[in-house]
C-alpha cells in the first residue's frame, strides 16, 4: 500500500510535526516522536480534528 501523505515543501516537516504535537497536547493525547501505532482511532482522529480546527481559525483570522 503506497503512502500518499507527502509534504510538498520538505522544510515544512518540522513545523507540521510541531503543529501536530501542539494539537495533541491540547486534546490530551500523548504523542511521541516516531511511531504512534498504539493510538486508538478516536485519539488519532481527535488530533487531526484539532489540527483542522486550528487551520480554519487561522484562515478566518486572515480574512478579517
């Protein structure tokens, strides 16, 4: 199975990792650097949802 989750700008990886860790801490999920396959679907989804929420808030702030 091919993984299509690629960051188009390689320099952005560190910023995205930091953003993901921040979102995880905000929703109370204990992420660690590297493999996080022990997370439940609910935990992983809550991190992703928090990231989307923050991106939408940033976009809306930019529109004002």
